């Protein structure tokens, strides 16, 4: 099993000429020998002059064995004595096996020539074992090969027999100096694991003198190769992915400790922006935002629940939201209105486990509360080992020093690396903020260098995902002004989009929603991005506007800033229509919002179109918005909705084919119309359907549970 997995890993790095090693087909004896002679000769030619940094002895030994096969095969190919025509059937079978053996030899030699030094070092035992396995196969092949029955010259026969003896005696060889280096590398991991930073001299001796990694570019290649192995990791290959994360962290620390910010790295950031963006950012940004399952959202904050708890009425809320509700003096359940018998909060562990599983499956950042229960412990087991955290912390300290005092180029690179460090793990986000990165990143938001600005705003976004960092960011003097400026006038499209995503992340905290909306130009810029942005930019903008719309004090500001007009316009945009309808459904709950939406010529038309052609969740939000528009907008708004063409048939369709929530909203909207004096003219034929639906639902117009919530923050 392990051998198959390793060879599967080796085959990922195949060379262009590897197509020559397809499985043998039915060849004549002459053709088979000719092909084998050509392949073995090519192997010797390709690798005989290679300087293998690791596995030198094993590689040279294998190449020497192949050289003997070249002698044998070329003799048979060029023989004029008819040796080929009289080859025994056993010899032909051996040559077919040799064909596959040469294939595996090329894979292994290619792998040793092309892999990173650190990866070869970590795989030292395993790769040595594969060389030994090949030697055993050669020995078996030569034992079976009928050398006495094949016409050979004395010289060729002598060389083949000598190879046979050597192959029988060969033992597994693991280079002691290579093994000592491998052990030394693990010792650095252990030092970080125990909270100690390895000595500078020892690190330099290991990386520069012993491994020959002498510049930042070489170090970066090593890091990228190890990260590729983590992505492609197979479960039965050592070291584990978590240990590899530790080695990546150590190597990244050494890259900045030993090589500082070299000129080629600075040029990489300025002169070749597109290539790094394509390699890194396209891998980091989720192409679409997910929609959180409704049951995973807190009914009061609309956010993904981090610590779901059950109150005395049996309803589940996020602990922080319901605790704030109780602290404000409320004695009722926000969703049902029932009086609370007691204030005890019982953890809903089953739901939290489901949320963790869903978040992990969809790559959604999820920081569970500190707890000692089994589910949290199992989740923590997947986090990087302590050594990775300690090494990353040491790296962050170096980077922040350059953010504070470095040149413009050094600051740009430092911001990029902080952004990447903050991409995963609440530990990384926590210590980066605690080390003082936020004030320095804030200064770079106003940089005239587009790369520096984009990296700094993206780093801010990644840091903001960790809940405790939200207050650190929002409390930083001048932050909102700066982030809104980037949102309005950012030097790159990505910078503007990530500024919007940052506001979305921060607006998940209820107390910050009004602060963000009140910041001059914030809502206007979000509305503008929603109108003319890229698909991803529109998604960032609409989710931020949705969050702001969950605070009732923001409605007047959003109307004044043109957000309602932008949301109505977004009803026809694929990818953002659901969230736009959801935000409108919230805004129209208040008379001022209903009046503003009612004045929009295309509002009702857009919502009707979504009821006809939208997704199931889009249809839910659309009918909810129309229902709330009728309830809060008065007779004029109701009449406007009532006159919408085809509404009757759309409601009937939703009553029988819609989701549970859509059916409930459609039934409630039907009851609104039935109370109108002219309703019978338009909807009399639907009375039975409405009555049936109405009897199976409750007319609950509370704020909670009525709008599907958008998701989520992409880690960049």
C-alpha cells in the first residue's frame, strides 16, 4: 500500500519523455530489444551527468546497473550471429519485465533530480527503500534470465554475471550524512515545539552550508514544493500533513531570518504582479460565496452560530447574541415572544457538531468557542502542530519589524507574507494582531503602490475573520476612513473588492453595523460596487449591504445613500439576486423602507421575476419582500403589488411546489389580498388553496426567521 502511494506521488512529477514508457504492446523480439536499448541508453544519457544532491550513491548505483543493460541490449541489437531470432521465451518475458523496471527507474531518478531538497531529506528513508526495491527486482530478473541459453560474447556475459552477483549482495543503503541532516531538521521542529527559537548560526549552517539554499528565491521554491505536497498529501505517507505544516513554517521563518528582503523578491512584487496573483490568489479566493443553511444561523444576528445554546423555550441562539439580549433586560424569547422560565443556556452540541462538519466541508472559517468537550477537542486535533504556530509567530515578528521600519519594497513583501500567514488558523490571526501588525497595515492602505495597498487590505480582511481581532481593527484610529477610501478609490479591483469584504466581515458584529453605515461614503461605495463591480465585487457588496440592513437604525442612511436603488437593480443580476431580495425584505419592514422601495419602478417587477425564475431561496426572499411591502407600505403599496401580472399563478405555484418557508409567505400574502375589497376579482379562484395553506401555518411577522442569510467571508 505504501509503495503504491509513493509511486503515485512520484508519477505526479513526470517528465515529457515519460510517454515512452507506456505498457508494452505485442512487439516482435527485434522491436522489443531495439526499444529497450534506446530507452536504457536515453536513461543513462539523461542521468549519468546529473549531480544528485541527495541519494547520490543509490542513484549512481542504479545508473551503473542500467549501463550494463545497455551493453547487453546493444549487443543483442547489433549482433550478426542471429542471437535475437533464437531468444528463449523466458528471455522475452524478462525483457518485458525490464521494460516496466526501466519505467519505474526513470520515475525515481526524475523525482530525485526534480524534487526540493527538503522534501527529499524528509523522504530519505522511503526513497532509499524504493531504490532497494528496484535492486531486488533487478536481482530477481537476472536470476530468471536464461543467460546460458543466450548467445553472448565473453565480455558481455562476464558483465551481466557480475551485475547478477552484485544485485544479490546489495542491501538497503541509507546515507548517514543525509540521515543526520534529516534528524537535524526534526530537531529544529522540536525546538519550536518546546517554545524555543533555534540559534541563528545553526539555522544558517543547516540551510546555507549543508543544503546549499543560498538565497530567498531558492528558499521560496522549497516552501512552494512543500506546500504542494501538503495539498497532494496521501494519508499513509510520512510525515503527516500537520508535521509538514511545521516544516513549511520553519522554512518560511528562515527565509526572512537568513535572507532578509532581497532585491529579486522586491522585483517579484513590483515587476511581475500577474503571475503570483494567478498562482496564489486564484487558489485562495473561493469563486462563489456559500449560503449558510438557515438552521445554522442565529435568529437574531443572522450570523453563523459559533456557540449555539438552547434557552428555556427550546429555541436555539448564538450564545453571544442571546446573552446580550438578556443583559439588555429582556425576559422573553426573541423568536416566540414567550416568557423565559429561567436564564440558563444549555449548549446545543449536536447542532454545533453539524456546523463544524459543514464549515469544514465547505472551507468556511470557523472558530469554535474555547471548551473542553470532545467535539472541540477533535476539531482542535486538525489544527497545525505547536511548532508551526511558534515558527509562524517568530516569522510574524520579523515581518512586522519590516512593516514598521523597512523600505517600501520590504513593506510590500511583509504585507504579502502577513496576508498569507493570516489566511488560515485563528492562532496565526491572533498573534499577528497581538504583535502589532494592524497599525502598520493601516498605514499601507493609503500607499500609492497598488501591490502594497492590495496586500494590506487583504491582510486586514484575513485578520478580521478572527472575532477578537474585529474590535482591534475597529478601534484603530482612522481605520474606517481608510478602508472606505480603498473601497471608493482603491488602486486595483481586488483592493476595492477586499475592502467591501472586510466591511462585511466586521459588520457581523451588531454594534459595528451602525458605525460602518454612518461612515461617510461607505454605503454609497458599496452601492456603487453592487451596480458596476465584477461578479465577485457585487457579491462582496451585496453581502455587506445585507448585514447593514439587519440593523433597523441603518435604513434611513441606506435609502439616502442609494443602496435601495442598487439592491433593486441587483434583482436581475445572477449571483446576487437572492441576497438583494433578502436585504429588501428586511428594509421594507419599516414604513420608511417600504416607501423607498415602493417608489422604485422596477422593485415589484424584479421581485415578481425572481418568484418566476429564481432559485428556491430566491423565491423565498422575493415573496417575503412583497409580503413585508404590503404590510408596511399601506394601501398604495398593496395595490401596486396586487396589480402585478401573473402574481396569482405564481402564488399558487409556490403554495404547492415552494419550500416550506415560501409556502408560508405565499399563504400570508394571499391573506393580505383577501382582506382587500377587490381581492375576489383577482384571486377568488385561489381561495381553497389559500385557506388550506393558511390553516397549516401561523402568521408570525416577527423579525426572526423570515430571510435567508448570505455567506460568507473568503480567506484571501
